[in-house]
C-alpha cells in the first residue's frame, strides 16, 4: 500500500543514511521501525480518547477529516 507522510527534513535525512548503512530501502527501514514500535509493550493498548489542544478556537471544526492531509492544508490556507 502506498501512502504519504510528512517527515521533518533532518529526520528524513538521518533515516535515509540509516537505510543506506544497513543496505535496505527507506521503505523497509520505515516498515521495520513501525513493526518494532507497535510490538513494544503497551503499544496496542487503547489509552482512551485524546483531546486535541487548540489555540484561539473552540476545538475541531465540523466536517474536517483529520486523516486527509490535503484537505487539512487547504482549510488551513483558506482555499
């Protein structure tokens, strides 16, 4: 499956270096890292409802899909 994620520039640079050093693709490194993180004790437990902290507002806007980054950016930029 293909997806898009936003990664800080310095973190992506380090990840690419680590992938090259271990002779694997960046995708493989990310997948291995996610597997490792998710297999840790407690990673599969639901911790309850998370409250989004907002500033200058009354919380999330109706109709905003938090999983759709393109529409979030459009909304933030007033498009």
